[in-house]
C-alpha cells in the first residue's frame, strides 16, 4: 500500500533534507578546522613531510565546502555561520601554508 504525501509533508521532508545537508557541511567544516590545527602542530614541530598531506586534506575540504555552498540556493541567514567559519578556515590554512614555506626556506 502506497501512502500519498501531502504538499506540506513533502515540503517538510525537503526542509529536513536541506537542514541535514547544512549540518553535514558544518561537520565537514569542523573536520577541516581540526585538520588545519593538526597540520599547524606538525609544522610547528618541524615535521613538514607529515604536515603536507594533512594540510592538503584540509584545503580540499575547504574547496569542496565552498563548491557545495555555491551550488545551492540557501537562505543567507542559514549559511551565515558556515560562511564566516569558512573565512576563518581560509585564513588558518593560509597561515599554515605561509609558516610551512617560511620554515622550509630556512
């Protein structure tokens, strides 16, 4: 037996799906921040060889989040926090890259 979804039920499901997508982006963003901190620690310890793949994963994650945000038409209020944290992540990644390059040049 197939149940018929009302327009309200369908809209509710769509809203839940979009909220779950945003939650997934938030989780992915948190993971990228963690990876950036790990890479920063590795660079600080002089372990550039092991910092590079960790930093690469964080950079790829950043790019993926940015790509997904650009593909969907979410309300700015819903993505404001993610956009702000993404800017912080970009700054952190640039800082780690600059520190790594400066230390490697010594």
